[in-house]
C-alpha cells in the first residue's frame, strides 16, 4: 500500500511515506501501554499544563499546519486556519474543565445503600485506538485526543492514508507540548492493519469517525473482543425552512451549511426541506447564491469551494447526481464535472428528488443540495426522518409550536433552531441510527473512555 500526500487541486503527489511494519506497530503499542501505566497517575494540573503548552504550539504553527491541510485534502486556506484555531480552543477547554468533569460524583444520601459514603469515580481505560478521516484532519483527531489525554488515557492514531503529513504533525504537537513519548503516537498503516491493532490485548478501546462500512468493521471486531467503541459515521442532515423563518438568513446559512469544507462534512446540511409557501423564493435565492460561489485553488484566500479530496470521491458524487438526473431530477445549477486538472465539482442544486434515486437515501459527500417541497410541518418531519442517518438537523421557524415539534420529533443527535449545525467543545456531539453511537465533546465525551467505578464505603 502507499501512504501519500496528493494535492487534490492538481493531482500531484507531494510526498510518499513507507507504512510501518508489524514489528514497528507492536513496538508502538508496547510504548503506549507502558506509558499509560505511569501517565494515568499524573495529576490533572500536570496534564493541563502540557495540554495548554500543546495548544500554544498549535497557535504558533497555525499557518504551517493550515497549509499542510489545504495541500493534502483541498480545504480552503481560511477554513484550515479556523480549524487549527478551534482545535487549540478545545485543547484549552479540556485543560480547564477535565478535572471538574471527572470529579468524584457522590451519592447525596449514602445511607440509602447502607454506606457511610458512596460515589462514582471516573478512571481512564488505557490505550485508545482512533481511526480518523481526512475531511477535518486536525479537528477530528483533537476532539478525541484532548479529552482522552486529559482523562489519563494514551492514544494511537490511525489516520486516513491521504493525510500523512497532518497525522505526523499531530504526534509532534503533543510531544512539543511536553507529553511523555507514548502518550500520543501516529501509526502510518493501512486499513488492513486496524484489526490486528484493535485485537491486541494492550488496546482497551477504539473510536472511529468515518463511513458506515468502516464503522461496521471496527464495531464488529471490537464487539468480538468486548471492547468499548464510539462511532461517528455518516449523515444526511435535514435543513427545514418554514414560512415564519427569516428567509434571507436561512438562505445565507443554508449555502454555508451545504458547501462548508467543500461539501465534505458529515454535519453539512444536505436535504433542504422547504414549506411550499416559501419554496420558490428559497429555491431562487439559494440557487443564485450557490451559482455565484467561487470554485478554485484552495490556497487562494478568495476561494469559496476547493476540490474534493480524492478522485474517487468526485466520481462517487458525479454518479449520484447522474443517477438522480436519469430518473427525473431537475438540475437548477451545476451538475457537470469540469474539465482540467484536480478533483473539482461545482456547487449543485437539484429538485424533484424521489425515493427511487440513490441520493434520496445515500450521503452525498460534496457540494450538492437537494430541495424538497412540503405542505406542512408534519410533512417536513416525515421527510426529514425518512433516512437511515441521524446525525444533525436544523429547523428554521419563529413559531413556538413548530419549534417544539421539530425539537421533539426530528430524529438526530442534534437539532439547531434558526442556525447551522456545528460542533463545539461545550456541547456533546454524535448521532443515532446509522450515524453511530456514543458522544464526543463536553462532559459526556471525556467520560466515554473512562471506567465509571462505583465506590461503596461501609
């Protein structure tokens, strides 16, 4: 196999790397486990000092890693810088709050269990394997690593094979922050070696962000080994717009929500479900805004939408659009693969998408929006929930009853009212149905890879 950085804007191979051999992988697992046995006993203050120092390193090297991400996977440079800044913020968040999140949780009245004291104590599990994707190559890792390390775990990163420079940077980052060697290590290996690592007795748990197929594979292996997993998989988020909504704000947010990260985000809005009273106005304004986006070199500060990260990714998007068009969908803009180098795909808007079309049920991982016309809030909920995914959702309304309907009935791990679905260290993040299980971020995220130990004292 090849581990390589390939510039998606040009198709040029930038760097290649030799994957680790079996003995090297075993050595790194051993170091991670040995380090855990000592590191788990360090104080929160010590971990926080190191985490804050690593955040300072990231701030200092922000432009450097932003350019690496843009070169490796095509993220617009401004978005890459924002991603690095968000990671530093999250590292500092867990440095500040980890001790409180993992403080002993005492039973208010221990006499109810015939004890003088009773509590839950949160303790780290051990070595955690993280299998991470390329679309947010820094953020996806840091949102696992910051809480895991602050809890006292150690981490092994198997990153996507097309972002090896970002993967290696992450190992450097935590070392430069002062974490002991072995606290966080990058494994440059192919997906075929994940099973071997996960089955190793020294690896306690795993977290994966990626495709449904990858999630099934990791969950099956971990289940066979009876190991804890957290999965964040695909999404086909609904974006509902009702007549009472601020239409201008909804349109503006909808464009950003669809094309963020060149459309390659699990929580990007993908299905726009619009009440018939405002459908035409929304469709006209939204399509005009999508058509006017600047597609081009992601290293150019003026670019709105860069290339898709891989050639296969563009092929997959083009095939989904072609399938829909062949079965009667209407293209309002875009829809054609451009000539020239790089894996670009234009912002595209489709209407008349029906259940027979693949994109009705499958996630479109690129800047392609589908518009659905509905006659009521109840109909909007039915269309929104007609998917096997359940990651995020957005609802635009100023009607209190509609708001409560959407909050209560939309089947998703998150509902954002009059805003764009986003992740934040302050809020738990994750999905239901085939979007996965478990939560990242906030207090729930740091507790996922801890043993909730019951303590009873006579």
